C-alpha cells in the first residue's frame, strides 16, 4: 500500500527578502525548499497569523522569515527579521 503524498506549496523569495537575507543571515543557506519545510512545520504547529495575514516562521538562531500566502496558492517570503522585533512594526 503506497502512501499518498500531500501536495506541497510553492515558495517564492522576493527580491527584498534576498537583500535582507544577505544582510541578516550571512553564510546561512536559504532555499525555497528549506523555507517550505519550515512553513509546513509552522502551519502544523498552529502558527499565529498577524494583522497583515502573514506568518512568522522560525529559522533558528533567532532569525524569522515573514511569509505571506499568495493568490496562486503558494507562499512569498517578504523579509527576514530578528526574533525580537515587535509584530506591529512589520509592514508587508
């Protein structure tokens, strides 16, 4: 009996997020597939949604990816922040 695979969502990392990754995550390998795994885990754990509709996905080392659902059914990473930021200060 084969297990059916759950469809995976696609992830796009926006240009601004790539710039922030270069600034705030030097040396850390960032890939859409890696972010997708973090998003899937955060959603299974019941990640809260902020007032703009984004979720904050923990990447470890006090770093967070801010991700927004997209109309096409996937996710966009809009920025990378430090874990200490206030939720109200994030504008997407």
